[in-house]
C-alpha cells in the first residue's frame, strides 16, 4: 500500500570479496552496494528519522542475506529490483529480480459524485 514499507531479500552463498548490488530497474539506479546505501541524500530523504532506502546484511555460516528496505512507498517505487553479484573476472554476473507492487486504495471524487438524484 502507498505509504507503507516494502522488503526484498537476496541471499548469496560463498560471496567472498565480491560486491552485491540492489538496482531499481525502471530508474536504472544502483541503490546499494553490499550493506551501504549508494543513492544520493537528495533521493534517500530522511523522514521521522528513517531513510527512504536502507539495506540490512545478516550473515550465517557462508550465507549473506541483503534485505532491501523501501520506506514510504509511492507509485514510482513499483517495479523490478535486481540483486546482482559482481563477480570479479567472471563474464556472467549472477542476478535475481524481485518485484514491488504498490497498491493505492480507491477513492471517491467528490466534485463528480451526485449527492441527490431527481427522477420522474
């Protein structure tokens, strides 16, 4: 729903020193690099003490999970987000897409809604 928070997870095995990126496909923008947010502060606005974009890394054995957090959803946040592992010296970069669907509740347009109807 508009205004809420979305979460996408990407779990990488045997990451070693390779970088993991979250990319917003429609805007063609790198959002995070490993556990750091890469977007400019003018885009990653802070409201009520929390940034628009955040990433949390959790590690367990040889697995690293990168949770992308998108707060205060707006319609332009909808779309494909790609988790990509930049493997040094390897021509193919493993990736996986996640989709955020932003829903907006219906509303009534007061000026175009008849309150009284007269019939014969």
